[in-house]
């Protein structure tokens, strides 16, 4: 018994020593950051800003690899299943993290597979209407939709994503009958909004801002608790009488859960340092992002609250992602 205990103790000590040695030498080669959406979108942009800063902090190149598909699930799953040595980390987001568990028959990973580290950027969403629609405020849009049930179409970046569910949240809270038209990404949805093929959208401010400033589409409200710094005259949905319609999009940093804690701590510390820096914060805020780094525990609790909000919305909308 004593010999077995001694051997077990020695084995444990060896594992601890091995982990400590890995943490001391990490990183000794480039690190891959999976972005679960196509290049050019908000998650890609925020991921690249973060990667540039973390490269300087950690002394090794952070290499971006875009792994889009299934509303972000493909990339997050690839990160979750990667070798847990700290050399593969990833961006996660509202859709694949807080919404997907309610809309897919079977998740390609489990919560225990992922270490949530910190939010990277919270992005406010805008309720916007086609310039051809005879409305100039959210109240007028709601009145128009009530007077024309089933005749107002809204575009989204895809079924089951936050731009779909945000509009369903508005639909339920306002008691209106609007019709979902899904697209493969935000860009084609915006193009059809500009052309008048759909009458409204709820999308990230970074996607809509150039068209709002040009006057080609009408911004009606920001679906957030606070007004948008880049559109200070635009009222919030709460100011328009819909306090429950809050649909901030967000992007965060995660890693495989089995990565040794000392390495996770270093990744988290590097990310937070970058997010608090002027070099990273300014270009993110120029795209309408709010920077709110958290501890892993705070981030985990934040995701739990997001799931509690979006689960009932998914159920009432009947959204499914096969």
C-alpha cells in the first residue's frame, strides 16, 4: 500500500513537473488563432487586431486561420478538438456559443471541451430599414408592420444566427408579423436591403455604418442598453418602448479546455493587456465595438446569462439549423 501510494505520488509529481516545464517554455513556436467565420467580417477583423497585439506580448507569431461553416460551429469545434498544448486558440461568438445549443440537433463539442477566457469585443446591433420604406423611426416601422402583416421582410446573415434571432426578439416584443429571408452572410443581406428586396435588417453597426452615413439606409434604433458612440443621436430600443429587445453581438477568446492552466493564464493575461491597449482598442471602437475584458469566471457567467436569454427566443421562433 505504501509503495503504491509512493508511486502514485511520484507519478503526480512528474505530471505536475511536466506541465510546469511546458508552461515555462511556451510559446516556442507560432500559435494558430481559428476565426470561425469568413475573412473580411467583424470576427475576422477583431481577431486580426487581437492577434497582432498578442504576437508582441507573447513573442511568437499568432497566425489567423479562417474556418467558417455552420454559423461558426465548424471553427469553434475545430478549436475545441485541437491538441491542448496552447498552440491552437480561437474566437467564439454569440451564435456558436449561446444560440447554437438550442437550434442544432447535436452540438459538435461540449461545454467541458472549451475554456472560455475573455470577451474580445461587444458589438451593438442596429435596426435599419430600406430607404424605400415609408418609415423614419422604430415606432413608425412597428405601426407599418402592424398595418401590413406578413408584408415586411427582414434579411439576416443566416438562419439561427444572432441577426435572425434579434429580429425574432423584436417581432415577439412588438407583436408584429414580419417574414425572415436568410442569406449567406451579412453582405448579401445588406445588398438586398439597399435594393429594396428586403425592408429591414438587424445587423452589427460595423456592417451598416457606411450605408447609414451615406443615407442609403435608415437607422431606426440601436438594440442595446446604451446609445452607440458612433451614432449618438440614435435612440435605443428601450427608449423606443422595447426594453427587452437587447441583442448585442459579441466575440470572445477561447481555448481547448485541457490546455494546462499556467498556459491558459498566460493567454488570458496577454489578451487582456492587448484589449486594454490604445493600439487595439481604438481600431475596434472605430468599428463600433465596446471593449470589456473579463476573467474566465466572469466570461463563463456572461455566456450562461446569454443562453438564458436566447433559449426562449429560439424556442418561440422555431429556428433550426440542420
